C-alpha cells in the first residue's frame, strides 16, 4: 500500500469498522456465503499479545489458500459445517465479532427461477447476503456499546465498481422491506476491490473464515456424493474449465443418482447448469 492509503486504512480501523467478503458466487457445488467481521478498535493486536492477524487474499496462490484456511479454523474453532449457527460469534482473543450468512442452493435456485427477468440475480443475492451479515454484526456491535463508524464491502462486481446506490437497489430486489446498511446515518460505507489486502482485521479475516467454512462444506459435499457412488473429485468443487467438463460431471451424477436435481447435494443453477440442462 502507498503511504496515503495506509494512513486512510488506519484512520478507518481506529474509528471502528465492519468488513465483509463472500465465497461461492458462481461454483455449482458451493453455497453462497458471506462473512462479516467487526474488529474492536480498542483491542490491540500485536505479536507481543499473540493476537496479530496476518490475513490476506487466499486466491493469490495455493500456499496463501492453505494459510487462510488454517487461520479461519483458528478464529472459529469449527470442526464441521453443521456446527454453524445463525448467530453472531465472538472471538475475545482477537477482539472480533463475526456472522456467517449462508444462502443454501435450494434458496438460490428458487429465487433465480422466480426472477428470470433480472439478469443480475447472482449479484442481487450477493448484495442481500452482504447486507444481512453486516446488519447482524452492526446490531450486535451497537448492543454491546462498541465503537463503529465504517463498513467495508469487498467489491464483488468484476466488470465495474459497485456503487452504494447499486448495492441498495440489488438488496431491494430480494428484500424490499429490509433496511440497507448504506442507509445507516452513523456509518460510512466503503466499496473497494481487493479490500481483504488492506483491511486485514475485518475483510481479510472475513475472507479467511469464509475459506475455512467453504472447506467444511466441501468435505460434506464429497462425503454425500461418495455415499451414492459418485467419485466426486475435489477439483469439481472449486470450478470448471469448460462446458464439456461440466457435461461430463453432471451426466455422471445423473447416471448414479437418476437426475442431477435428485443428487444428495443440491446443485446451484448457474449458467453452466442451465447450458447442460438445455443441451
């Protein structure tokens, strides 16, 4: 980071910040999940205290991914996916509050089927999930009387910058009656690409927790498919390189399970799925 960027990040973190990041946006076998994390600005995180957070972008290389998953396990303590509850968790050592919003593939598919006219339904669900996770943590922070003045959302639109108005519009597609975090009068909302590299204690921690929870889901998916005789490969979980690869995998699942939509794990109806279904 440039010096002026570092100064700005330190100012935001010293005022109190909640950050969010997502996983499972497009992969057919993953669930869409958003993690929001608050880092208490009054808790010093230093090497001497043993609570310094060395988070970052897990997508840079395989070594970074492994470190992210290890840190995510350390921060949460989860042993399996089914342990995760619908509540705000506390990590006192690191001064964190965090919440994991999970959009099951069944819900994703139901909403997508009802909203075929809205081409950006994936981004709308992402905005909704970010908003829900951020609101849960914000409400808990305020209930505990802690300081918070900023929210940082990792920009999940790759083609252009996500704007606050767009974020609010997308959220409204899913939950028109829900208050959007961009409407909070006491909060500055920052939309930033690769925010996990700058806001390590919040967006970075959210990214690492998300990676670890995603791995726990991965294990559950593999076990479920193996029970019905599908030799599920780990590479199928992360994403596919071509439609022909997708067709091979889905045809195999259909052969073993009778139908892809009868598989032990619900497949997300992404563009890959729809092209296979309509072939």
